[in-house]
């Protein structure tokens, strides 16, 4: 019976741009920091991506390594792992829901700012918006101090 690959974990692994060895090393670093005696190698990482479920004690280490690399919390569900048996499913469901809500909020913020600049660009005589947008994206914004304010007052 062939196992189905863990597509969720595979996608996270690709997003992290790790080799199998780098993945295993990252998990081992987290294990050392957590004072755990768990050690993995690239063959373990290959097995996880191929559909083998990691041992229960290793899963939090994998999630932490991925979270650090990707700069966001990664849950059991995100990685295609079963929920931990010792965790209340209601609490885990609430936690996952809050993380999903945070992700959606961040996506909406990006879309709103993009929409604002798109609308501003379509309004006539708003050329300065284009200049402001390019200044913000390139990091070339200027500061106006009291000297400039005093010069402009009559």
C-alpha cells in the first residue's frame, strides 16, 4: 500500500527553500534549544514529505523550525499533521481559527492599500500620489523640519 505524499508539508518545505539536510538541521537546532534528545537526518525529512507521519515528540520541533524559517506560526493542520491527542480539540480549533483570522486580516490590509493607490492613480491631477508611492516603495522619503516650516511661513 503506497502512502500519499504530505502535500501541505511539501508546500511548506518548498516555501522554506530548504534541502532535506537543511530541514533536518533546522529541526535538530530546535531540539537542542528545547533540550530534547530527539535527532533527525535527511532521510527522516524525506519520509515526512513522502507521507510518513513524524513521531509525536518530533512534530512540535518541525512546526517550530518551519515557523522560524517562514516568519509565521505553523500549526499541525498547516503541516498536514494530526492534532496532538493531549490537546483539547476545542482549544486547538480556537487557536487555528485565530491564526486564520490573522492571516486573512493581513491579506485584506495588503489588498486595501493596493486598492487605495489604484483608485488614486485613476483620479486626474493626482500625480503626486505616484511620486509618493515610488518614494515609499524605494525608501527615499524625506523629512521636513522646523527650518523648512519657518521658511514657508509669511
